[in-house]
C-alpha cells in the first residue's frame, strides 16, 4: 500500500547516526544521501526518507503517529531498542515485551521525537 514514509529532522547527521544504528541492528544497511540531501533507507521494498522540511520551518513529530518496523526475531527487537537508546533515542511506552497478541514489541522516540516501534510478526 505504501511506497515510502517521509519524516522531518532538524539535524540530519544526528538522524543518520540514530537510524544507521537501529537499522543495522535489524540486519539492514546504513542510509545513503540522495541528490536532494535527503537520507534514504531501503529494505525489502520499503523506503524511509528523512529530510529537513521543505518549507524551512522546524521539523516536528506527529502527535499520535507511530512508524512500525518489522523485525525477524525478539533478539532483533531488543538489539534495535538498545541501539536506538544508545544513539539519542528515548525508550517510551513499556520496556520491550511480548504483547497479548503474541508479537514482541519495543518503542522509541528518535532524536526528533518521532515515535517508532520494532515488532516481530508473530510470537517468538
């Protein structure tokens, strides 16, 4: 359904450090810069793009929004959470845990305040 997700950042170098750490913890690769100065992450057909706002105003996080990131295992979710917390992210909601529906989840806010979750597709 989605081609990509674009979020804003007030410090792209800080965002690159955070997202490189969290995506490599999930087995992904570091982001690359495109010709317009945006930071791009691609994996399994999904694309996350990070940019400074085109209108020149400060980037702000969506209130009530969450970006969900698929993880292969509980170990990947834990590694993602640890890498993010070590690179400027803030742990939010509950500590990494198994939910009643069987998925294992962790939540972080990135350095710009965007809320993210890494989760397994099923129990495990």
